[in-house]
C-alpha cells in the first residue's frame, strides 16, 4: 500500500468499517487487516485482541467529524504505522492504537456505569502485560496526549523534546498526522484520479490554446470538512514537520522518515485537490488562472514560503499563515477559515504555497518554515532565494 494514496486509504477504511459493522466482529480478521498480512509477534495476539475489545467498547458511541465510526482513526493509524515498518513492534503498535486514550476517552464523556465497564475492560488488557511493559505503555500514552491548556505548538514541541528519550513517539505522532491528513474526504474515489496536476499547470503557463480543467463530475455536495478546514490541517502538518526538523528528531529512523515523507506527499496531493477544485468549479477563466500562478511563482522565487511573514496588503500571501491559521480561540479561527473559504483566489494562492513548502521539505533535508517554534509563531523578514 502506498502510504499517501487516497484510494488505498479509502479501501482500507472500507474494509475495516465493513468488518467492524458485521453482526459478529471477527477480531482476527480486523487485526490481519490492520497488520497488512504481517505476522503478529508471538505472544502478542491476545494483547492486540484485548486492546481491540477495549477500543470497540470505548469508541462505540463516537463518530468522526465526517460521520464514520471514530474507532477507524486509531485502527487506520495503526495500519499505516504497520505498513511503514519492516517488522512489527508491539509497543509501537499498542501505543498507536491507544494514543488518544488520555485525551478523548475520559470519564466526563460517558455515563458513570458505562465508564466503569470501559475501565474494567482496559484493566483486563493491562493485566496481560508485565509491569515494565505496562509502565512504558502508559508513559507513552500520557506523552501523546495534548493537555487542555496546551497550544498546538507547545504540545508538539513537548512531544519532540520528549523524543530525545523516547524516539518512537515521533513515529506514532507522524502516523496520527498522516491519518488525519487522509481522513478529510468522504468521497469513495480520489478527485485527482486520472488528473495530472502538473500537466495542467504546464499548459496554463505555456499553451495558449489550453481551455482549462473541466471536471468529469458535477460539483460535490457540501461536506462537513471544506477546503479551508483541510488547509488548516495542512498548516498543522507544517508546524509538526518544522518542529521535528528543527530538533533533528528523526535521527536515522527509517520508519519515521517514511511517515514524514508520506505526510509531505499526502499534503501536496490535498493542496492539488484544492487548486483543481477551485479551477474546475469556481475560478474558471484561464487568463485569470495563469495570472494567479505567475504571481505565486514570483512570490515563491523571492523566498516568501521560507518563513512566516507579516501581513502586507500589497501581497496577499504575506501574513497568510499567521492571519488565517494562528488563532488560539476556536471561534476566531473558524471565522478566519470561513473568510478564507469564500475567497477562492486566496484559496488557490495558499494551496500553491503549501505545495511549495511540502516539496521543500522533501527536497531540502534541513528545511523547515522559519518562524515556527514551540512557543508559537513569530514573523520574519522575507529572504530572497531567486537566482
């Protein structure tokens, strides 16, 4: 399975959803799907089965923002981690399955009697582990939880700092971010299927007779997650990858590097979907599209995507990150995202800038977006990179 292929991800989701929706859930079939056919290490089958039983009970009433069962997130993320690993690591996979326990599966979210039953199921799972393994697992789960007063920057910064002692935390967080990046669409097929994004961009630049991208399908129905909200998830990826790069937290970890690169590719593809959607349904004039691309090209050549920049009315991409996404208040962020969604030109400009940023992560081993820190975002002057 290509880790960042949306169609493969949708097939994985469908398989897990089908198995979990059956009248009698076959735990072994679910675990086989998660592990991608790799043999579960000896002695660990009952551990994984008990963890799955616990998750089914804890997530039973919960749904994802798009509507599917919430349990799909930890199971899919575990599947992504398993597929990125040459050999299965029991501690890593259990940490992945349970990574949201401290943050999402808490007592105030359940009726008292049901909560006690859930906790009894969890205790049954823990009793299968020896004392040291149990202690390390609970420590990892605690580190992976975002505390209520944490900003996202502080949370990732703390996690990356802890990874100096517990490097496997990076793998788990990256698999979590990869699943969140792919889990933003409810379509049964990738909208980019059969669409060559770079061919369309080439034609816009060089072919005068080009008549523009014409989608094969009608405009999709409104979804719970719109294009601006998807771009906010890309912003969170930039923050996560930048903080990891600053601290050199991967340290020759092939699994973490594979997941890091997969997030970049998945983010690039998602930004491409935003551009092609806007060009196909909303901003259709080829001449205007070409002018927009030329403006973003010049902005990128002058180093605009190498740092968080201050708001400048003369250039709309200046201040884009800090104005649209950097809000600790959910209502304030929601307002800015709604404003972004209504501005289709800026949606395209921002999506193109994200493509360049994630390509820079892939092309430059030491690249990160300057101005991002565990303390928050600060603006920096633009540094020209044009030759």
